[in-house]
């Protein structure tokens, strides 16, 4: 599902051409010369730059000379948010991930979103699991059927959607209302946070409200994809009712 472009010249030209790149992988050594230029170019385009061990780059290169850099390019097609909203039927339901780094969780969220008929899944370019073979497999092929949209800054994306009439609710165990009290019959953005840390502080502050799932057991939280599934199906239930 993912492929890698390796080598400084190849990666530089891919960046300059505007080819969609999910993540830039560079060696842990401080970038010098042309590598420093490539890193700066990636950051200017809002592409996440990750420093990884030499062994990981060698695995990505499959025997080719990587020269300290590899660009992860997704073969999945990312849709435009404007196009998605223009073509949306009924009341839109958008799923926005905020730091979901486990590819199994990401795949499960995409699969459930497709099953409930969500409008699209919004995936930030940084600090989220790349849409790779594991995500595709866990989604059971849903990546081919539901629009996936890459977005930049989460807080800015939330503000833009609020201006368009969306109500943004963040999934949080200390939410100010339960999922049964939240009105999901309006244009809704459901924000799902990181597996361990949950929603970032800025994301929480940007949401219109935080919603929680009632818990009766000793544990106080659910797996990210399970929590997302419960909230998505509550939205579907309210809309059908």
C-alpha cells in the first residue's frame, strides 16, 4: 500500500513536483548539505520529518542506495475536503483523527466509518499513522470506498469546519456530556485522539464540546477505535431515529 522513494535527488524532485508524500524519513545524524535542503523543503510543505535508525532506511530502500533519506508515498488516493463536502449527501458526518498512531486502530476507524456511511475520514499529515498496508488490511478494503482527506493543522481544520456550520465534538473520558446527550443529527465532526494521550490540549480547546461514553466497569477508557465505533453508531442511531 505504501512505497518509498529513496536517494537525495529522487526525493528532492518528488518534493518539488508536488507529489503527495506522507512522511520523510531521514537518518538520526544531523542533516548536512543537500539533505538539510530536502528537510527544509519538506517542512515548508507541511510534511512530517522523522529521524529513524539507519537500519530502517535500509529496509525501506530494498537494496538501493538511500543516501540518508526516504520519502513515504501512499498509493491510496486522497480526496479534497472541498470536493467531499460539495458531493456530500444528507447531513455530513466527518471523522477527524488527532494523533492516532497505531495502524490497526486507524484501519479499524476507517472500516467503521465506511460501515456507518460517514462522509469522510480526515487524517492530519503529522503525528498520525501513515496509510500503509497494515491500515488497508485492517480496514478490510474500506480505504478504497470512503473518502480519505489529508489535512494540515488539526485546530485550524476544526475552525474552518466550524465556520461552515459543523459542530465539532471531541471524544474524551472527562467530557461535559455523554454521547446520548450530544446532538449528532446536525453536521458533525467527531474527533478521535491518541491511544494513550487522548486529544491534544489545543484540539480539546478548539472543539465545541467534549463527549464521553458512559462506563460501568473499573477501567475508565476504551480502545481508540472501539470508542470511535460506539460514537459513530450513536450518530447513525440518532439520524435514523
